[in-house]
C-alpha cells in the first residue's frame, strides 16, 4: 500500500511531500500516548488529506499542486488526533482540560500558538498545569505552531477571517459537551465552513448548517452500537438505548426532514444531487442491515419509527430499496471504505507479520545454537561471551529468509554463511566498543568484552581470532561449486576491506561536522555492506545472475543507510533499558549523525526515502515478501 502511494506521488510530482508525510505520521505514532492509540484520529487525518487532494484535482485538473495539498491536508487534519481525540479521551484531568482549551483559545485569538505552562513554577503557579504529559503536549504545540505558520502563508489576506471561523469551531466543540443539538449544529457546520475556507481562501456559510447536521445524524445512525458502549450519548443512542428524546426532537424524523430540505430547498431538486443523497441514506441502512442482521434490523426500524406514523411510507421505501445493489456515489465515502479495506488488509498483513515473527524467532534460536565455538581455551570462551550476548541477528536472519524463500536452500545449507556473517559482525562490534573507538561499556544489555575481560588487548585478540574463524568457516563451504565459492571468497575479502575503511572514516569524523554525502558513505561502508553480504554471498554461492545481484545490492544500500538513520533516531528517542546500551551515546561522543545534520524531522524523511527505495529495488525478485517485511520491521523497531 505504501509503495503504491509513493508511485502515485512520483507520477504527480509529489514525492517529496509524500515522504514528508510518511515522516510526520511516523513521528505522530511515536509520540501518541497509549490512551489515544485506539481512537480514529489517524483514519480521519488520512481522510482529510484525501479530501484536500480531491478538491485540488477537481478545481485545477492538470494544474493541481498535490505537493502543497498533502501538506495542507495534514496540517488541517492534524486537529483530529491532536485535539479532538485528546479532548474525547480520559488523558487529561478537568483542570488540565481547562488549561489546554485556554491555550487553544488564546492561540486562535492572538494568531500565534500559545503554549500552556507545563510545569508548576513561581512564574506559572496555575495548578491546572501540574501533571500534564510534558513531552506529548510539547509535541502537540510544536505541530500546531507549524500548522498555524503554514496555513497563515496559504491564507494570505484571509487569515483573520479563517481564525474567526476557527474560534467559533473551537467554541462549538466545547458546546458539544453541553446542549446536544446546539453542539451538533455548530460543530458539524463549522468544521465544513473551516475546511472550505482552508482550500478556497474565502469564508462562505452556504448550506453547511443543514448538510452538516444531516451528515452527523447519518453517521450517528450507523454508529449507535459503537457510541453507546463508549459512553457517547448521541440523540440516536438516547432514542434506542434510553428511550428518550433530546429537547423533544425525534432524531430519525429530523434526519428525513433534513434530507427533504436539502433536496427541495437547498439543491432545488437537482436530479444528480437528489440521487446521491438518497443513495447515501439507502447505503447507511444497508450498513445497519449487515451489522444487525434481518431480525435486529427489523427491531431497530421499529424503534426508530415508533410513535411516528408519518415515517411508515419512508420505512417501506427504504425496505424495498435494500435489495438494490450497493452504489458508492460519494468520494469521501469511497475513500473511507477503501481505507477501511486497507486497514483490514493491514490487519491481515499483521497476521502475516505475526507468522513471520514466529518464524524469525525460530531462526534466531537455530542461529544461537550454531554460533558457539568449542570453548577449548580462554580465547574461544571470550569469543563465546560476545556471541552469547544475544541480539536480533538481523543479518543472519535476513540471510536465512533470502536463502530459504528466494533460493530454496534449507537452513542447514545456509547455516555456514550465517556463521560467517555473525562471526564477522560480532568481531566488528568488539572492536567498535573499545575505548579508542566508540567507547561503549554496554552491548545488548551486558558489559562489553573489554569491560568483561578488564583488558582492551585481550578483546582485540578475541576479535581477530573470530575473524579468522569466519574465514575458516567460509573456506569450508564445500557443498557449493568451486568457482562460485572462489568468487564469494574474493567478494567477502573485498567487502571486508571496504567495511574497515568505513570504520576508519567514522573515527576520522568524530568531532567534525559532516555532510549528508559523507554520512551516507560511512553508512554504506559500515552498515550497508554488512547487510549486502548477507544477501550477495548466498546469491554468489548459488550462481545468481548479475541483474539479480544488482537488485540485492540496491536493496542493501538503501536498507543499510535506513538502518543507520534509525539507529541515530533511536539514540535520541529511546532509553538505555530499551536499547541495551547507553542512550545519547552519539551526543556524548560528539559523533556526526543524520539527526545532528538534518534534525529529527529531516532524518526521518531521509529514513523513509531510503526505505521506499529499498523495497522498490526488490519488487521484481520472486518470493521477496519477507525481505520487504524485514525492511518494515527495521522502520518500526524500538531498539
């Protein structure tokens, strides 16, 4: 799905914005508190972006600026996860909610984002600020400040009028907790007026008060059985589950009255509009029928029309229309339905990912058994200490997945290659951790080897011994053709020299400010080449064609740089307990990183740019789904 989106963006000259959006959503997921994770804000955000894109295409056609529209849609749609969901959750206390609302109100009134006092101090003694989740709200107001600035640039001379509508919208949200009908009318209409002002640079009231309320009732009718368990008492929830009416107004009767008014008063009985509105009503009842079943639907219709004999003809017309085929006449509904299908596909993918996770765990267990040396002397015992430190064996797992799925090799056949890769990788880590290099005392939650041995020299000797053990293992792969084995030995030797050069460049770079190009060269030689070896070695040993190997090298190149960027991000995002090594190590060593060079947002965009190119590189390799999933795992890993 993500790759399809990227290809669409490339086709419409919006690749930069698509990657920017990917990075923004990544950060949103990183920052989102667990209490908000279950809300629909993300889905609504994507719907808003799609709506802005469709409006741009409809109004400008071939001249549409999708790059700008993606950003505009994000900044407007961001209000759902950052404001709506936060206010609907139990994350904030009443005092904190008041403080949050005041900050929003002041921001709109002043035209500049106003941050609430996040900690109680002599300068900010207001008790409502105490206990607010500082990191989350800092992120919220950082994003809102960006959104304000961007929208102000877009609105030019209409920004004040836009803020007026935003203020009314904010107040309508607060009224949503008071008089139900007033809140519904204000909120449903003002959100549309505000969205219209956003994309058209003008404020028009139009018929939004009618269509907004109709649309809200339309959604509430379908969501009765979802709203009730969550404590959302809508007029339909009150009617169905509490047998009561708000202010004596029957919501189902009002629903049809609004439809009549829209068709005959607002849209003057225009045939296409009439057809679309009626189809929408029929589709909502079809949805109810699918959810409740025939018996439940019949009972529900009885409750909806009870005491309203004038609704009986409408009920009969609806029932007769339910046998007609479902027609999707609304672009936002079409997108919502497709998005729901994609979310279901995502759940299916998560099941597949769950199966892959189990498979990876089994592979990791097998690798763990394969690695220990005979431990006949202290030198091998030292090597085994580092080999037994655990870890995810990313390169070894990648090698097995590729070998099994793409080359039809068994684990036993690919195991010597895995041992070679892991011995070389572990040796490089022993050397990297030394005080003269990265100066790390922890690796995978355990003291590093030089700390364990209380000797840097012994750690060095252990690493050299492990490298020679790797060479011995490689030379012993006699089941493969001799010419293929020789070619792989030559390749491994040349690649190891390049990796050494990468570490040399990394050491020279300490304390220096590097360009992106220099960082990428180091990442290529330190990380990407190590990943490449996990794929190209088995490909060479089995005599794969040059084009196939070139695709693997492109995949490894981009995945390796993405891997390093992710490491740099984790260094600032995570903690020592999660990482298994000291956090903020790069900052302490004054190391040049992608985060220091590009900032967090820029580094995340760069991460996605290389991630997308990695999965594109292997799109033509048969049975490479596991490699794509491994790239996604890299993107989402927490340590």
